[in-house]
């Protein structure tokens, strides 16, 4: 039978360390996504996406796809 110290050192500590690393990885991914969303929102506010939106409408129209602006 393992002692409580063995369980903590052999099972719990590696599990907590792996969870900490995964949390750091997920935090970095979410921060990167937030930066991209902020960048796109800034472009949208500045009207830079207007031309892309117009081009997409033309392409979809030529392909016979319905196009709705919302």
C-alpha cells in the first residue's frame, strides 16, 4: 500500500503539472484569438473589409449562390 506522500509525489504532482502546462497553452491560444478578433474589428471599423465584402458578393453572384448582407 502506498503512503499518502507517495500518492501525492507520484500521481498528484505530475497531474497538476500537466494541467498547469495545458492551461498555459490554452491561455496563449485564447490570447492569440483575441488579438486576431481585435485586428479584424479594427479593420471593419476602418472600412477595409468593405471591398472584400463587395468582391465576395460578386464572386458568389457569378457562381449562382444566394448572397445576403446582414
